[in-house]
């Protein structure tokens, strides 16, 4: 069916809904740019759309349930005549498309990840995927995610990402650099590097890990004011990355490193390729090389062989290491993974209890760390204005997943502007600051350039 707009002969109106992680956001941005190229009106307003595209996540049970509910809601809109066509894309569709097609026949097509051409052809046979590397940002205009590779070669027993996204595939360094230069020209100031594992970058293309070289190359681009690194796998971490982070002012002293657990027996069953001793040594090396670094990590609780003593060991570890940012997820059994053969013996209620308890430990740490900032002056990137109050982030905070700073200011501020604020109060996951002038110890160019 070649869908036309509500006015005969016009391009169809498309609502694009994105679920899940930042990698999905990038995929939607690529599709969004292509649709704009063909004159398609794209928005999140499903009430005024001819076609509804859902870019789904299929990583854990909670995400799957949310996405299936969204698909069923879309079906109701179609039955009511409010949309003409439904296309489901992304990870959930990649993995369960055939099953979902039988259970929800009202969906016109299920396609997988990065299936841009298939989606365009479903909208109109006249559309072709040609704008390679171009994106239309769905994030605020001053920051953007840049995917440096796709897929994963790690054998983690609990993870379905290799089944969904395939093996690791690095993008050429020149291609990434060109994309970043284009983003900077559009006004982007903060570049957030993402992948299933950023530390593995280059192994397939260049025969060795090249993340440090990539960071140097990107940080040299004029206009890159903050360069942030996510999803750094701890096993075989390339320590030369730390040296680059330490020497480059515009590379955020921030590292997102999912550790998942600390008990050796759990780590072995998870097939993480690292031990507790090596994990602690790595964390000590990171903090010794960059003393002021902000460390973010995530943990998985309720893994099938996690005993109470393993969980207590994890709690003691989190209390001792005092991470700056922590996320905790209850284990979700993923069919087709190695861990699936272990079953799911720990009740969901117990998983939730463990997750809550671990976050209570971290909450006290986060509050203490934030309270220590009261009276200090920090650099802030303004993200938005909400009801006359400005909201921003420090170098130690990534958008969506970390805390924010509420800025009290008598002056008009703009999203994407770098300012300084004196911390007046603090909560577990929020800071409250008043706008101050640039500290005398810093040059006047620091506020405008974003480097310091």
C-alpha cells in the first residue's frame, strides 16, 4: 500500500516514536533525516499521523512489555481510523518480529535494526536510502550521540545484544570524524561516543584497539567542547585512553563502565572476562591517573547463581568504592542466551529487593558527595528552561541518565550555553546553584569555548 497524506497527492505524515537506549536514538535520527529529504512531515504527534513508526527496544523484560503495550496502543489507533499504517522497527522487532507478526497481524510490517531502506520502501516505493551519514537530531541541538561501532563480540551469558545487533563492526575513523565535524557545524557542543563496547573500537578494522587515537582525533576538532565516553567494557580496558582523557581539556573526566557484578563466581558465570582483583586494580588505576574523574557504573542483581553472600559482597564493594553514579537492574532471563539454561530461580520480588537495597547504599553515597560540593563553583552546560528555572549538567553528568543542576539566575540563559554556578544546596541526585561570574582564575574564553 502506497500511503498518501490526508490531502491527496501529498507526502504522508509520519509519527516516529523511539524507545530504549541512545543507540536507538541515533538510528531514529538517521531515518528522520531521510524522511525529511523526501518532504515527509515527521513528529511525535500520533494524533495527526498517517503512518506510525515505532523504533523499539528488546533488551530486558520491562522494555519489552512497554514496547508491546505501545504497539497495541498503535493498533487501537489504526482500528479507530486515526492512522493508516504501523511499522515496527528496532531491537524488539529484530528478535521477535516473526512471532509478533502472528500475534499482532494489524501491524503492517516488522523490520529489524537499521532497516532504513525497508522502512522507506514501506512508506513509498519512490523512496530510496541515499543520505549516508546524515542525521536530523532528536536530542537538543547542543549535544548529540555518535555511534562509533555496532554489535558486540563479548560472550556475556545474560546479554542478547549479539543476537540482536550482530558481531562488532567499527566505523572508519574518517567517517566518524566527518560526522562530528558536521554536527559541530550544526551547533552541537557536546559529543557523546556510544557503542555496545566503545573500548573495542578499531580491533576489527585496524587490528588493534584504537579508541585512544579516535579520542585524540575528535578532540582536535574545533568546536568540540565536551567529548564524553559511554559503555566502556572493563575487561582488557585500553589504559592509554586514560592518558588521553587526562591530557585533553575538552574530553570529559567521566567514564561510564558497566561492571555488572563483583563476586568472582558470578562474574565467571556471567562470562565477563574479568575478576574482582583485576576490577579493583583497574578502578585504582583510573582514579590514580585522573583523580577527579566521575565514575558511572551499572550492576545486575538477581542473576541465577547469585547467592545472598554474593549479593552482600556486591553491597560491600559499592559501599567501599563510592562510585559517583550507579544504575541497578534486576536480572531478566533472555531466551537464546547462555544464562537461559540456568533458569530464573530468584523470585522477582527478591530481585527488586536487592536492587532497592543496593540503590539505598548508593543514595547515601551520592548525597554525601553532592553535599561536599556545597559552596564550590562548577561549570554547567545549560540544557533547558522549565517554568522560568534553568536546568543543566556538570562535566560529571551525562544527559538522561545522570543528575542535573537547577540554576538560579536573574539573567536570560540559552540552551547550549556554558555558565558557572555556585552550589547552594544538594539532594541525592540534584544540585542547586546560583549563577556566578567566571572565576578569576579562569580565562574569559573558557565560558564561551566550553574547555577548561
